[in-house]
């Protein structure tokens, strides 16, 4: 979605970005994952072990 967002200036670099790689660079979820393990893992909160989710955007 970011690749089609209206942004001023040169946006050529956006076309080269890989979402998974960007997420790895920007997000450090190790703190949350470690805390979850200390209280019984994701299942203690009714979450799937892989912590995945599906987001649906309706227009």
C-alpha cells in the first residue's frame, strides 16, 4: 500500500522496498515475544502460536 500512497518528491526508492525486509529493520518484537513466553505463551491470551493475523480493509 505504501507504494501507491501519495508522497511528494522522488519516490522511486519505494518501488524497490520489500515489505518483509523493511518490517525486520523497523520492528523489534523480541521484547514482546520474551514477555509472552514468561506468562505461558500466546495461548495464554487466546492468540495463535505464530502470532499471525489477517487484516481486511473494506472500501
